[in-house]
């Protein structure tokens, strides 16, 4: 089965495909590949929110590069 791109522009897997463990979830969509122009350090801060779960570096990247709407993400929860 062919991979599809969703929301973030990164490949996601379809049901029935062998699935990689996602390193992030963006609005419920698993992200399994790191963007080629983004370095995420091994000790990166992990953020767990309703609309996003994954490294803070990826969240900031998506806001800046993929025009992820920051109003959809409760940023104040990160500071608690």
C-alpha cells in the first residue's frame, strides 16, 4: 500500500501496513519520520497536549515551517 501525506506533509501509514512507532502525534495523526532539516536532540523536552504529543522542537518546527495554527494548541499547559 502506498503511504499518504496528511496535515504535516510527512508520510503516515494506512491501516494494514506495517506500522512504525510514531515519535509524535499531531492532531491525532502519527508522525514517523523526522523532517530532514530538523535536528531533535536525544534529551529533547517531550510535550503532551491534546493536539500535540512529541518533542517541543518538532512542535516549534511545525508552527514555523508547516503553518500549524498555534491557536489550536494550548501553549499555556507547556509552562505548568
